[in-house]
C-alpha cells in the first residue's frame, strides 16, 4: 500500500458507507453517454459536443494514446486553456489509467520543468501559444533537457518539430484495459509555502465522491448550464461542483476563454448559464459591471465565490447586482470542501464560508501545540475524511525524500491534514476563515509562496536579503510586497529592475512581486529573525497614508 493511501480500516469504512462506489471517471462518462447521448455536454465557441460525441472522442484519443506508447501509471503534464479538448483529453487519459498532471495556463518554463521532472512525466500536452507564452516551444526545450519526456502533443496551432498534433493521435476505438477505482486518477498542484508546487494524488473513488456530493448540494440536474470561467485545471472549476459535477448530473458546460464581464456576460446570455464559480476579485468586477451591462443575465441562478475569502461587503453586493444567489465555497485541492447551502439564511451566506460536504469530514481547530481550542475560538484547521489526501505524491527513492519529510510535518500521525488555515467554527458547524498560519499569500485565489519569490530575488547579484509579505488590496484581497536589502558597496537595484529580473526567470506572472521596496535593514524579532509582522504593518500603514 502506498504510504499516502488511506489505511485499510478507513477505506473499508468509506466503501461500506457508500462514499466510495468503485466507479472510475471513464465509466462515469460512458454511463452518461448512454443516458444522455444527444444532449449537449460541452460548448466551446461554435463547437458543441453531445455526450455521445464526447465519449467517442475520448475513446479515439485513448486508443491513440496507447498506440503512441502511453501505459497505465504514466504521468502526462497537461497545460491547456479553457477549451473543449481539455475535457476529452482528461477522459481519454482516465480511460487508460494514465495520470494527467494539471499545470495551469499561468505557469511558465520554470514551473513546468519542475513539474515534469518531479513527476517523471513521459509526455506533455500543450497548445502552441496562449496569452503570449510559446507553450509548445517551452515543452520542446524541457523535453530536450529531460529524457523521460518522450512525447509532445500540441492541441491547437502548429505542432513544431518532434511534436504530434492532437488530430494525428486519434485511432479507431477498441476495448482497452483500464484503471481500478482505487488508483490515482490524476495529480493536482498545491500552492504551497515553500516554493514550487507539491503534487496532490486524487483517486477515482475519493474524487468522484466529492463530485457527486457537490452536485447534490448545488442542486445540479440536466437543466444545469455551468460557465467554466476560471482556469479549468483549478480544483474549484473542476469539482466544486465544476465541470465534472455538471457532467455527472447530465448538464452542459460552457468554456469561457476569459472571465472579464464582456466575455463572460455574453456567454451567460447566449447559453442561458445557470451557475458559475469565480474568485472574489472577479466577483467584484462582475458586481460593478452587471447593472450597466447590455447582456441578459436573468438565467444566472447561483454565483459561487471561492478561492479566497469573500468579504462581507462584497457578499452583500453580489445578489442585488447580479440577481443571483451567492454561494460561498471554501476548499482546497488536498480535499476538504465547504459550501453554504442554497437554502441557508442570508446571515450564514454573508458571514461564513460554509460547512463540509460530508458527515465523515472530521475537523479539528487547534492551538500551536495541537490542543483543541474552545468552541468558537480561532485556531489552525486540521481535517481528514473520505476525500482528503493522506500525503503528497513523492517520487520513489532519494528523489522523494524531501516530499516525504514534508508529509511528516503536514500530516499528523493519525492522518489529519494541516490545512494552514486559521478558522473558527460556529455552533452549527460552519467555518469562518480568519487567515493563514503559513507564510502564503492569497493573491486573488492564486496561492503565492513568499519563499519562492524570495529565492528568485536572492539570485540577483545585488540582493543581499529579501523578505516578501502580503499587503492589502481592494481588488485582489492581497498582493505581494518584497522588501529587499542590497549588497553593501554596489549600486542598489531599483524595484522595476528587480521585478524585470524575476520575470526573466520564466515564472508565472503572479510570482513577480507587485511591489518592491529597497531598504537598508529589516526589523528583527527578539531572537534576531526578520519580523514579517512589522513589515506587513509597515506596508499596510504606508498604503493607508497614501490613500488618505
């Protein structure tokens, strides 16, 4: 049994309770295609795929992937925008038991290389170019450096030397051996606190339980039309209830290339979208734009807001502005998901981040010594349950030693996951999120590790030390502020020079610090450590002063 698997006693308990049903993703799609053959499943611009067509395309790709040499257990780095091919590709990989590794469109060469190397990926699937990033060219460079990456596939645009176009892969469908429901189905990425992403292994059994319950809680059915407004590889638009929940319910998903009001509102009106999920900054823009929009948004019943805490002020504006019911969602790719329910009173919807999906979700709120705090007191959230992982995925041997050490810190000996969130529980079991335990900045839903930015800044020859903290921001909730001490005796770099330097290292745009302040010294704690608390207070006071 892998060290990250659920202990046998828990697995047996979850199966006996009906949480884990033994169904795989491939079997789920086949069942829905039989039940809703001619119902539209996916809309992407002018492309409209029925359930039958989606199932057929997934089968053709599955056969093509096998012909290209992919086998059960192979890892495939997938970096695609919100396009229909994403859905058929992941179901094709699910069918043969190969594991999609969900890179995000914002990732750049540094992150992609790390992901491919860490997973031992044998293939990369990208578009030729997206948002100015030459994704196919970056994949070619990575493959040249990592011999394990032997297949490159390009979905849209010129494939380039050594890569295959996706249409070239399609083959006549045939019966193929598939995975077990207890197998890992895919690897998601965690926005951790120590730099580059960690890998989250999700099985068919555990993830489909979350999908089914999310679909039930969100009252999805065949009339549901879901707008995939956030990047599709994020956990939120994938399963909370996301596109997987909608396909489970027999509804229709609509791919949205960008979440700006002009693009999203036009699709809501044209397709009769009934539900979608966004992060608070997008919700704020939508709430501001909706009253003057020329588009008919009357079909929108539910607007989910998650990824970061939704302020009460913003929560109050959403319903009147959009004519939709707000549903708060608080969850993590590692597992636990909480929802306010659609019939909850406004007080709960406005002031809490919901309650767990499952009666089997176990929560603890603890102090720094892991002692349970009194009811209603804020503390660190620990959780375990039928869809919360027991450890991050680690390569075998010495390569995985660092991850295994991290697992020992992040998971208790009895299997609780330390989420890093500070919360308090209401008497009726709802969570109110108050912050983070770890040095992680929530930049509009993107979890940014302070240490990762600091490491990039420290690579600059004129930087002696760097400390990155969160600063408040009306639009994103938090932005990143980097304090930098220059090397004595050299010309201090400017903030714009340092931001350009970090950008030049091939990182995602959200890793580039929003603000850089060059200082002579850092404030210190009583034991001589950098006082990030004082740095946060200083930039907060500075921003308030400049705004007054």
